[in-house]
């Protein structure tokens, strides 16, 4: 049902992080797994976010891998109620997005 052994480039993973921190205040992003549902063709990215000792895990679906080449779009996390604690009151402007203070665990590390 799922294709394993898929991976994302470091740049694609960085793009996901930039899109997350645009709307969410987190200390850490851990990439857990990247798969493709053979039945639907949807790519599924499983991640864990951390902030001040609070951990939340979610799966982000993507229909098109080209969406991972974009670092400026917003990215919503579901269920919304679980991630409201991380949500910024106002999204960061593109020029204010910095990954310097974010710990990132990439796929395969």
C-alpha cells in the first residue's frame, strides 16, 4: 500500500521547515518518514515538531512533489487544535524567516 525508500533532498526538507516556521513557532523539526500511498498517489511526510518540551507529530500530504521546491507558501498543520499552541499570531514575513535557531533532524540521519 505504501512505497518506502523514498527520500527528499536537503533543500526540499529545508523548504518544508521554512514554510512551517513562517506560521509556527518551533525549536525543532524532525523528519520521521516520507512515503507514497500507491492507491491515491499522495506523498506523505511524517514530522515531529518541538517547542519548550512539547512534542507534536503529524503527517503532511502532498499530491505533487513540486510543492516541496517552494519555500515561501504557507503550510497548515492538522489537526489544527493540536498545533494551535505553536501557531504564530501573525505569520513571519519571508525576509524574517531564519532557520538559525531551529534544530533539524533530516530523513536518514
